[in-house]
C-alpha cells in the first residue's frame, strides 16, 4: 500500500483518488477551496470516459442521474440549417458505453461522497498549494495556511495553473488563446420543449460557437458560448457575466440561439478565458505525476477535458494495481498515457478552426474530423495495455 498525496479536488483529482482508494492505497487530497463544490454547469462524459467510470463502479449513479443524448446537431448560426446530424442512439453498441450529460456539481459531489465512504478524512479543504520542493527522497509541500507536509508519492491534479507542474515539471506560463467563454443554466420551463429533448445542439459561425443540452432530466438547459476576444485579464471560473454581453456576442444569430440567450438568468451566467499550455514531454518526474488539466489542458472543441481526466485517474489506478512500487506505476502511467493525451490536446486545440470557420458550410462539405472520425471514443481506459 502506498501513501499518496494528491493536490486538487477537481474531477480528475477525485477520480484518481477514488480509484486509488478502492485499490487499497492511502490517499489524501488537498484542495485550496474552503468548501467542496463545483461550478453550476453541464458536463459531457463521452463513451471512452464512461468505460472508465464502469471500472470504478459508478455506472449505477450515471444511469440514474445523467441524460443520454440521442442526437447531436450542428446548426448554421445565422440560418439554423442543420449542417451535421449525428445519431447517438447506437453509441452503446458502437463503443461499449453510453454518452452521458450531467450536472457537473452532481457528478463532483458523488465522487466526493464515494471517497469519503472509504476514508472519511480523505479530503483536506482550505489548503492552497504555495510551493513544492524536491529533496533527496521526498517532496516538501507547503500550503498558504502555513502547513508543510512531506510526501513520498505526489500527484498534481491542480488544474491549468498547476503549481506542481510549475515547480517540478515545466514553468511555461499559460497563454491566452484569443477565446473567451460563457456558461449558464436556464430553467427548462422557461423555454420551448424542444430545448430539453434528448439531444445536444451546436450553432456555429465566424469566430463564434454556442452549445446547449438538458441536464437533471428536463429541469435545466445548459448553455455554453465561445467567441474570439482580444485579451483576458480576469482569473477563475467564477467571474460573473451579464446576459447583455452574451447577447451582443451572438447578435444577429437565428432565434433558436438568440432566444435561448435572451432567457439566461444573470445569476447563473459566468465567463472565463480559454488558456493553453504546451504539451509536456513527460507526465512524470521522479515520484511525482500530473493528471487532468495540470498535465494536458485542452480547448473544449471535442469535449474531452473532463473525459481525459477520468481516463487519467482510471489508468493511473490500474498502473498502481499492476506495480510493486510507485516508481514502477508512474513509469507505466507515462508510457500508457503520454501519446494519447498529447494527441487529444493537439486535436482539441485545433478544433476551433472547424467550429468557428468564416464559412460554416465547410463543416458540411469537407470530410468529417470529429470524435468518431478521429477514433477518440474507441479508447477504453479500463483495458488499454499498461
């Protein structure tokens, strides 16, 4: 049994912690937030990640609490013409697992509940990482609250601006991509019924994209919008947005998009900037490893941010189960994951060229380069060779 220190209680961190705890390891998660919670937003979990959740024994929860889209439509933003329609009904048959859409906070809370059922005090809150220092045979981990701990095995799951990455791997500052995003949740009762049908809708146009799909059954409709921007100076996922600024970004779009935006309650609207980092040459340094956005932050065009983090947690768990030491487990993890996440990171970062083209019809007229065509969904973290 290894004693493992894990930094960050996001989706990747909690997935990894749950798997490692179930495998019999002693995991402690240190989270900077004073309270455990997640943003109010929808979350897509594609079949590749759903296979990982099956490995962790979470399919019961996913089947009960998630929506399963039967269609995925991409529309012209100005005309609403359907450019691409993908039948998602055969997904289980095609890939061995469903495509789930769920409220992010519900999924995050379930991960935390299952972790605490194994180890009640596994998650330590109000521990913002200040620095990590490598000594001869361990790591000194210092937190902003003054606590300093020693760690023999360290996992960084502390997101895009990871201090573990900066201190032990590559201190390459995240760069603004020229894209900003908005998210909001809308009461489905305030919208026509078709917005809460079992489907996801994407509207595309020059420099702009927006998406909607239902969560919590038919109670809420999740909205996410993206637009090009000159700069971004604010931090975090919790910067309040005004409904008017979202409407202005999509001015002139078809009523199916613009009416949706006009219904957004300002108390649920947030904005954030999209940042990127260069792919790493290794996910492991000594007895430390990175998972999730700390390892491979990616733009959202293929919806693989959370799914790839889940993959990381499952593969890392399997590597520990198949190894005698943490060093051996990390070596297997790096070998199993580096090529996959580098591919996902690069392809995701290029996806905006297709979904924000000057000519939306190019998406319809050119060969498909989506998750299916790229084989993204055909990956199974529970069975890939390690």
